C-alpha cells in the first residue's frame, strides 16, 4: 500500500494529490493508495482518501504502507523514516500557495543528500521516483533505490555529553 500524506496545514496541496490520482488512473501505480488530503480542493477519483485522520488510523496506515509519499514536512518524513519506510518527499512551494516559504525544499534536499529519502522537486518526476523506489509488496532494495537507512545522531550527542560531564 502507498500512503500519501499532505499534513494538517491550512494550505492545500492539490499538485501532489492530482498527480497521484493521475498515476493511479493511468495504471502506473497498481497498488492500493490511501491519501490524507487535508485542505486540498481536489478530491481524487482513483484513490481512497480522507481529509484528516485520527492518530490511531494514521499510525495504522504508516505501519502497513510499503511506500510513503509525503509533503516535505519534517514530522511526516521523520515518522516514515523512524518506522523504516521508503519515503518520497514532495516539497510544498510558496509560489503555488502551498506554504508561506520554501523551507520544505531545504528539508527534502538535506535528507536526500544523506540518501535517506527520494526528493521530488518537480511533480513531473514523481512517476519515475515511484518506479525507481519500487512498488508496494517489494522488499526495500536499498541499492536499487540508492537509499540508506536513516541514522539518528542522538547516540553521538549523548556520548559527547557523557564524555564532557565525565559520566
């Protein structure tokens, strides 16, 4: 299953929802797609969707998805990574009225540079990203998608602090 998240912002993200709907209709995506569309005006015709989810439904969708396609919000991306999911992030852009700034672009670029996620800056590249990262049901092929598991820096920071205070 592919889980699509646009977050709970007041801004719509029609670009992402339209493209996922188009890819499903065209048969590019064969898998089930569940989308949390938030305040998007576009209502998909080929995806299972809801505007918002309660925490238990959201957690269940994250747990059962094989691929997470999300806006490039830090919380959404990190939720997927910490659950070991393959993540494609599509940044929201201010010029399209999707956010107040392009800070999501910076987040997506930083995590893509670490090879933890696939960053899709141009919505026209989403199809290729989905096909490259693999379809639902496939085991994560890290080499094929070029992804590496996310490594938190928390342990390093804790070690440094313990060394500093002499614990």
